[in-house]
């Protein structure tokens, strides 16, 4: 799907040691957009060389900085060079570049700012253990996204220029948590997000992840929880702290009742009561402060402006 001269489209492919697949991905993507940009994120193999031979523009990070930084480099390139739409796909071959017109066309016609690919159905070769991990991250991301996300970790996405300009300065993550971060930050600045079903390939691929899956999953989950906690401190800090305080009060009541009946003071219970009440009170205070303080700062900045 080549576009008219007044609409410029770009595919951004972040890569790390993808020499086995990047050539075919670039060749297939070239026919659907105006330009393909590969971000070689410190690869030790011939990823950059093969990508150039296939016809892609290449930006090389001398050291591996992470997928989040690679995508941000691509977004900055798109903004500086006045591209109207950007499609991101992975370089390992799991995404089908022939579906770029579907994802990109959906974005151009639906009035939203971001379209994310959803890997589901018989055309998806995702292993069951990946499906479980994906669902956990979907639910966690949804807390900060204002609604349930069907596939928060899919890297096959399309962005319009409004989304690029709004998101790029706000993206801080440097690893694979960037997909969740994009959705959470997009919700925060009022960008419209929709989804489109895509296929996904896992079988017969040498490597679909450059990290241990368990380590990868927990690192993404921890960062997403931090993002959501930062966005909704009362939910992730205040509520657990209130529960701790409630448990402390209940233990305290039981301890006093037991003492009144037996005249035996349960020291271990008293210690637990002190710990629960102290941690709960501090956590609740912190949650309230983190919830209120950013609003105060925002109002001060608005008044200064």
C-alpha cells in the first residue's frame, strides 16, 4: 500500500542480532511504505549490513541500549523527517509485513492515534506459556490504561504524527516494557488507541527473544507495576496500606480481648500490631502525598505560565 505523495509513511524495526531474518523482513516491508528504518541496537552480527543490502536506512547504536531506546530513536527520526505515520514491527520474523496495510490502513481511517496488533486466533503460533504471561501483563497494563488491553505486548503497531509528538518526549523505559509504557502514557495524554487482529509466527524461528523468558517477563511486570503505581498511587500504595492497617487493628483488638480474658499479654501479637500499623500508616500517607503532590505542582506550573 504505497501512499500518496502528501502522506509519508515509515516502518521502524528495532533489531539486536537479527541477521537471519532482517533481510526478508525489510524486503517484505518496503512495498507497503515509503521508507524502512532499521535501528541496529548494538548487534554483534551482520544485522546492519544485511538491512542496508535489503534497502533499509540504518541507524546504529554502538552499544545495546534496549528496545525502548531503539524505538525512541526511530520516533525522533520520523518527527525530524516529517513522516505522518509510523509502523513498528519486530525484526525476528514473527510479524508478517504483508499485514502492514491492514494495521496502517485501519489507523488512517478510524480517527484514532494508535493501532496495536492483537495476536489471537488460529493464525497465531504463540506458545501457551507466552499466552499466560501476556495475559498477566495485559491485566497489569490495564490498571494504568483506563480500560482492558487485549495485547499489551505486541510490537506491531501504527502511530500517527500526533501520537509520535506526544509520546516520544515521555518515553523513559529502555527495555521491552516500552509496549506497556506507550499505552499507559498514551492514555495519560488523551491519545485514542484501537486494535486490529494480526497473525504471529513462532514456529521455525531461531530466536524470538534475546532474553530469558522468565527474566524478561518479571522485568517487564516490575516496570509496568512501577508505572501504574506512579500513575495511581492510591490504588497500588494506599489500598494495600489501608489493608495492613485494618489487619493491625484486628490483631490489636484480639490481643486486648485475650489479655482481658486471661491476663496474658501476647508480645508477638503486639509486635505484629505495631509493624502493621506503622507500615500501613506510612504507606497510606505516602500514597496520599503521591496522589496530591503532582496535582499541586501542576497547578503551580499552570499559574506560573
